[in-house]
C-alpha cells in the first residue's frame, strides 16, 4: 500500500467519525462508526505487514 493510500484511509476514518458525531440518526451514526472502524482495521493490517515479514 502506498503512502497515498494510507493518507486516504486515515482521512476517510476521520471523516466517518466526524460524520457519526454530526448525525442525528442512530442508524446513520452506527454505520458511520462501522465504516470508520473498517478504515482503522485496514490501517492496522497494513502496519502489521512489516512486523510479520521480519519474524
């Protein structure tokens, strides 16, 4: 994954968390948080790749 991809996922995670905070609808809030958590998980998975390769 390129640095541009990482920046994109960080930006999207932040945007989804902001969208969740602004949402008045509980379903929309939950979906925004789920999306933010998915972006966060993707970033965690990418950060583990170098660690796993060195093992």
